C-alpha cells in the first residue's frame, strides 16, 4: 500500500484512509513506514471490516453514505463498470501516478 500511496502523494494530504485488513498487521515492523507516512500526510486512518466482495447495491450504499469526492477503483477486474455507476470515478493505471 505504501508504494501506491507514495505514487499518488499529491492531493491525499488530510484524506481518510479506510484500513480493512487484519489489525495485527499494523503492529508489525514492516508497517512502521506505512503508519509513519499516514501520520506525515495528516491522514485519518479508519479501521473498517470489509469482506472484499461487495455487490452493486452495497457499493452504491457505501458511496451514498461516504459521499467521496473521487472514487478510484482498485483490486477489481472491471474498473470500467464503476463509471457506469458513479459520476466521480478516476481510473488508475498500474505503475502510473495520478493526481486529484
């Protein structure tokens, strides 16, 4: 995650990061740099359990609740479908920096 966050560094200061992995990872030494970066960027990290397999209705509910300025689909086989569902989608390409 740190590699991806550093790549899109511009525009994420003060953002909210939703962390949905096992809490124990945050205590491991390898996560020290990640947590330091989050702190340096004044990001708020919210731990939220997710299953990783949301259906369309659930995705719409999350977007309606969170009201994000921008949606960046990641870890999906069909990022293009998000553009049909939401007006504020930014598609990222592997290994390419994005700015918001």
